[in-house]
């Protein structure tokens, strides 16, 4: 499992992140400090994180167990 704190500020940041995440095998999730998550391979998901106070990229996600 990988969990890294990131910042997505501009639309260019979001587009670049989604481009890189889409090239990865497996799931990539964006989560906030409270555990709310969105698909990291989705531009709409990345745009939804703009208002979050903290943002983490998680790879190695299991839906029924959270991140591993």
C-alpha cells in the first residue's frame, strides 16, 4: 500500500495526476483525512477534492477493508 500526501491546486495539476494514475495498474484512490474517497483515475473525482483540507493518494486499496 502506498499513501502519499499530495496537493492538486490547478486544473493542470489534476489533469497531469489523472494521466499518471490512469497509466498505473490497479486502483488509485484519492482520500481525505476523514476517509472519504474518490477514484484517482477520474478527472471528475480529482476535481471533487478541491475543497478538501487534506488529500492523500492511495494505491493498494481494498473496498471492504480500506487501504492496506
